[in-house]
């Protein structure tokens, strides 16, 4: 059973880490979580980013957050990536598989996955 | 919505927007019925605003920000023969105890009943997005009870560790899935 005692043990392990981490992130991944996003499948996409950032050990550098309706409902699930010193990248019609690729190639590798961006979708 | 748990997520997002500090999600079921309640202590809605929320086609543009969430829940409930009811106390009239109570009843045996789906994911998504809000989750039937109260989690963690930390979200997901497994 995942008991409260186990939670207390996690707390002890995390205490020092939290202090070090504060204010150091350089990348922000924002997932649209309004009705339009949720209906289109944003929940598993968000969770793929949260899990992926943790598994890849990127938590000190990358923040995953949620936002409301961005106004381009037909392109949901929409994910925006903000990297320090770079222009915002908007990914559209996201899936768990696409999220994993964005995490690997863009967030980790620094190379935008052009085929998933809104620009690519609009020119298609 | 493909899962009722997505409706839960969507409706609870309204509570987040209403600046609630406590959001209760109660699911109660037996063989026939499933009742879903989302109760918050947010700013609430005025009687006029509430009318617009329930009937989206009579609404004016100022009520647009609530959008399609309630109509979609209403559709999901009514297509099983169930119903949605909403009561709300707006902070302007009830400065002490304001908030909104959304309640939906579903007939589980109806062919158009939408399955619950991944409710654990809905709970962790809410906590990830709003780590400062408290959530009380309670799913009961005549044979089981699954519960989570972030106030208890917070008490163990202390003020310095946010609930949105991946390790904590993982513990919450594991805790809930173990409770469901033991049913």
C-alpha cells in the first residue's frame, strides 16, 4: 500500500532538491486544458509531458503547466513550448506519440519538430 | 467526451477558474445509478448567470466563458435518462459561504452511458495544474470506497514541497490505483 509513511519518506528525500531547483527552469511546456482541449485528448498529452520530463531527469530545467482555451480549438490538443531566448513554438493536434517525439527532439535535443507545428498544419 | 472522467476534469476546471480553495469530487454508485458531484468554494454564480449556464442557447455573450462544459455534461447525463442540477451561491450575496455544486445522475445500464475511464488521471491532472488547491476525492459504492484528500497529503509533506512534484503525483496515482485494485 502506498501509505502516508511512504509519502513522508519521499518528503525527506526531496527536501534539499526543492531548494536547489527554484527559479532555474529555462523551458516551459504549456498544454491547453479547456473544454476543447480536454475533449480532443489533452489529458494524456499533458501526462506524457509530465511523465517524460520526470523520466528523462529534466525536472530541474523544464516546467509543464496548463492553460485555458488559446482560441484555436480546431487544432486542439495544442501545446506551446517556450525556451529562454527563443521564439515560442506552437504544436497542434498533439498525441502521446507526438509528445514523446517533441520531448526527445525539441526539449532535449533543441531541434523544433517542424511537421507538428501550427505553421505546418496551416500550410498543409 | 469519450470518458465521464473527462467531464469531471472539465467541470472541476470551472471551479479552478472560480478561484476555489477546496474542490470536492464525489462519485457514488450502485447497480443502477451513478451520481457525480463537484462541489467548490469558489466565487459562485449569480442566479442570472446560472440560468445562462444551464441553457446555453438562451445565453448572452457575457456568459461565453463557461462555454460548452456544462452542456456536454448535461448531454452525457440526459442521454442515459439522467439529469444535471446546479446550485450556486455568488460571493456578492453570500460573502461567507459561496461556491457551486454541480450534480449529475447517470443510468449505468442505458446503452448511451459513457464509461468512467481514467479517473485517476483526472485527479492527478487537476493537482498538477493547481497544486495550491485542495481536492477531496471520494468514490463509493455499496461494496467499496476509494478516497484521497490532498489536505492529508499536504500535512505530511509540509509547506515547502508542492503537490505538483512528479514524485508526489506518482505517489497519488499509485495510492489511488492500489485502492481500486483492492476492491
